[in-house]
């Protein structure tokens, strides 16, 4: 967890520190406050898998961010703000939203943004990862700086969920699966809230039934990716729908990611987790392939190289971490290409 705090500084130095050190670190410029002489502020941020959860509290302050200048804009192109308390705040992008206590607003980090806390800064900010935004919020740009009333519908459920998520509680969640599940919950509720308020037109053609079914199917794939026999037919049988309907649900509610895209993504992400400890556990590349649902280790090596730019064994030996966005450039698994090269099947070691 990272924390910025003015309490350790002399009162006359606090605002200057906040404007210079904090502002530059997060990408805000032009900070102003009517309480410069009695300024106090703290900001804590914790990473939760692909999410970033931040809490801001203190004196009233206004800030400006130029397009693309907010920290980690490539990882988190959008932020969701919950106004926790202490009067209204104004968020201005292409439109202007005045949010009261309990309200939510989506911020597009790639647009110019001005934010002003009129009485006091007291907000929770969630950095939303690009893959989840792509899947859950097609056309999210149109929803930026639109107030979501925290007392109504899906917005109220999302606000209550976020209100229960303190920084300390978030930091205590160590399971990557649980962290990813929190991201899915937040984005799914946000997509329903935006659709309910008419802010994301692309969702209008997608029924709430299909969106809910897509989430259930996605979670089932996450739980069963290691089964080499997972297929659209097996998924259809599990949820009592036709194979054609499975593909329809992913086409309409999957944000451009097909059933096969999701399956391969989950398998490759599991392989990455295993490869990072393979040198310690003396695990073979072929064993990892089979454990992740790949029936052909040679094909596993091919798709892994295509996604991460190196063979699985080199990834493990070098301890590399991929910055590739999940579900980007994922290849179909229906017709695995034949390969003539042998599969590297020696034990992975740290040499």
C-alpha cells in the first residue's frame, strides 16, 4: 500500500507538498484549495490484482488532469469515483457531474478532467483495468462524467458494495482469484447501472439475462479450464442452452471476446502462475500444459510464445512478467496448428 499524508509536515508546508509531490505522482496539475493555510489531506492506494483501490480524504481541493496524464492510464483507462461524504464534488469532462454523498461517477482518464471537492475531499476511487472495461463497458467513453444516483437501482447496490470495501480490508485480500472476482463484481454492477441510466447505448441490445448468463459462464470457465474436454457443447449442456446460444451470449455480452478467447486466456494465465514457481517445484513444461487443460504440449508452447513473446521454459527461467493485456490477440483453439519441433520437456531450473 502507498500512502501520502500531510500530517507530518508543518501547516505552512502542507499544501505545497500536496500540490508538488502528490500532484506530480498521480498526474494532477493546477491544484488549488481555499484552505491553503490550514490544509490537511491523506491518500492511500492498494493494488488488487488488476484493480487499484484508492481513498482520498481531507480539505476541499480542486485539480486538473490533462488527457492521458493520470498515473497508469494504460493499465486503468477509467476510474470509478464514489463520493463517501462531506458535501458535493464536481467532475467535469465533456459533461459536468455534481455528485453528492453516495453518488458515483465514471472518469475517463484519457479525457481532460477537472475535479473539485467543494466542502471536503472524501472519496473512494477505483482504477478499472482495460480488459474488464473492454468486456463489460463497450462505449464507456459516452458514460464519462455522468452522475449515478447512489440511492437508486443498480447504482445503490454498487455504492453499498464499495462503501464496505475499506483500504485495510482490501489489502488483507491476498488471493488473486478473490481479487479478480471483486473486479468482476464491480464491473458487472457498473455495467448494469450505466445501462439502467441509459448512459451506454451499446448495452441496450443485450438483455439482462444474457449479461448475467455471460458472467456465470465466464466464472464456470475459470473454475473448469483445466479440463481438456471443455467445449462450447459442454458449456451449453451445463447451462441448458444450445451451442448456438452460447456463442450468441459471448458475441453480444462478451465485449468482443469469444468463448474460445476466454478459455485460452484462463489457461494461459494459469500457466503463467505455475511457470513462475516451476524452477522451485521442478515441474516440466508438459506437466504445466496438461494441468492447464492443453492436451498438446507443442501447441501450448506455440500459443504461449504468440501471447508472451517467448517459450514457456524461457519465461520461467527468466522470471518474466507479461504486460500483455489479457484476451488481446488470443487465437482459436478449435484447429491447433501442427508443429514439427519437439516439445521442451526437461525440468525447468533457475540456471
